[in-house]
């Protein structure tokens, strides 16, 4: 979460434009802004010096970028809202803090770039989904409030969340202990279960979209925000930009399947969980294409193989969440929640076992489960099979009968 001083909104926009114009990379910009903040971060002139000293831009270029950034902020107006500072910028949009005048409350306004106006089908979907999302009401979902068009831009008004996103924390190099991560993932799964039951699929579950309030409440953001392009196309087009690498995208979204369902969200949540407890994304690569290929083909390294202190149970749940074939994932978000709660209570994740059993019976494609899963699965199979159907039962019965027959023979021989 950026510092909210006088210059922070300009700074974020300046950084974004510098990256977009190919003048510097995202990490160079971040390093520069960090150093500027470390030295007090007071004036934009000092920031300009930092960029120039590092040979990233000339003073002339910086001035042009600065002008573009301030225009971006000041040009936008929505009737009924008083726009305040910029909160952040993702790959597709810029988010501002604003006051909703009628209710005298602070909200967040997401403004989409003008290019979206060119696609009437997308706009219709954006407006329809936004209105539908405003009907969702859940403590773990960032409340959608309003959606519409002003001038040349479309906007999405939502609840303002004061806090940090999971991504912000991961970017600081901090990862989560298992208990805290489980708590956040359970809250997010609650949000998803509610949305799924109402017919919503998020399609973009990732650390950027999970915000944590100061009281530790997890809020899932961007519910109901339609994606314009196919996920693969969007990810490839953003190559090298902030959104760039599709670390949390499901294999079926990469394949561009039209029938994306709740299981894509379960995969995204699994990948987020993985990153939170290991500090590493599940599949990395030099380009978005490499990452996507790995989501499709490369077996998942179980999280407990990377971090020995991660429990086998959590690892097993993540492996089911991130199964490449969606029929091997959880059959419902409520089933996932049952397992997450069981693991949080120190119990066995029964649904993960069951799901995996069904997946193998269905002749699922080459499984990538760890030895831990295979082993526990065997135990589970033993536990679930009725005694009468187990070979050991019949061996014991046969040997019992044999013993009785032998005893009778011995008695008969002895008697006579
Ligand atoms: N409801 C909100 N309340 C407060 N801050 C928000 C809210 N929604 C978004 N933000 C801030 O704005 C930033 C940009 O959000 P945005 O959704 O545009 O991008 P993102 O989720 O970071 O990435 P992507 O573009 O890949 O979805 C976020 O990182 C967050 O800091
Ligand atoms: Mg977002």
C-alpha cells in the first residue's frame, strides 16, 4: 500500500507511465521510488533527480511523464463523488480514494482505461456484472457499490479497504506462517463459496486481490469485474508489465476454455496459498509463456518439500486445489472449506482424500501427487473399505476354518 502523502498519487502514476513507456523496468522504478521515500520522499523534483541520476530518464522526459500523470488524475470526475488521491494502479486500471457525497462516506473508485470503450460487448458485460456484484453482500467481499460511465471512462465504485493486500506483504519479502495463512485462506474461501452459490466466478483470485484490514479481516476485491480478453491473451499482452506473469491462473483459463467454473477460483486460491506459505510462486519462468506452460505440464513441487515446516495436511489440500485436471480438485467450495477448517483444527482433510480417490477412479490423467498423498490415500482406502470386503478378513476366516478342521482330525485320531 503506497504512502498516502501529498505526492503519493502522482508518484504511482509517474512510475506506471515510465514503465508503460518502456523507459525503465518495474523493478527499477520501484527501487527508485523506494530510495526516494527512504530519503523523506518530500518533493517530486527530488524524485526526478533520482530517476535522472540512474540514467533512466532525462529531465525533459520526466516533465512530460509528470504532466501526463497529473492530467490523468485531474481529468476524471464522477457526479456525486469527490475524487481524492490515487490508491494504486494495476495492469488494467487506476484506483482512487473518493468521497461519496450523498452518504458522506469514503469509497474506492476504479477507473478503466479508455481503450475499453471500443468494445461494446465488453462494456455491456462490465456494466451488467458490476450491477449484479453490487447485490452480493458478504463480510469477506469488497462491497461493490456502483458502476457506470463518465466522460470517456468507465468506473467501478467499491468499499474502501484501509489496509494492505497479501501481495504488498509478499513483495516486502515476508511470507506467512501456516496458521495466519490458513485464517486468510479460510476467509477468502468463505467469500468464494458465497459468490459461487450466487453464480459468480471471480476468475482472478490472487494475492493482489486479497486485502487485509487493520483488524485482520480478509476482503476479496474485484468480484464481478469482467475480463475483456481471454486470460491467455490478456496475460501475453501484458508481458513485462506489472500484471505480466500469470502466476495464479488455472490451466483451463490458459487453454481458453469457455466454460470456466468455480474450480478455476479454487486453483487461483491454491496458488495464492502456496505463495503465502512458501514465499515462492508455484510455477516461475522467464516469460509469461514459460509460466503458463508449467501450469499446464509441470508437476507441482509440494509446498512441504520447499518448506519443511509446512504440514503434510496443508500440503495435501493445496495439491488437490491445484490439480491440473479440474475434476481432481474439490467438488465444491464448501468441501474445500470443510477441509481447510479440519486442517486448522489439527484434523485430517477428509475431502482431499475422497476427491483424490474419485479422481483416480475416473482414470484421470497422469497424477502429480506426492508420495505423502499416495501413502495416506492407501491408509484411507483401508479405513473406508468394509471389513468383509478386505482380503485379510477372508484369509483370517479361512485359516480359522482350517484350524478347526485340523483340531477335529487330531481329536478323532486321538480317540480312535
Ligand atoms: N477497495 C479498495 N480499497 C483500497 N485500495 C484498493 C481497493 N481496490 C484496489 N485498491 C488498491 O489499488 C491497487 C490497484 O488495484 P487494481 O485492482 O487495479 O490492480 P491489482 O489488483 O493490484 O492488479 P491487477 O491489475 O493485476 O488486477 C491495489 O493494489 C490496491 O492497493
Ligand atoms: Mg485488483
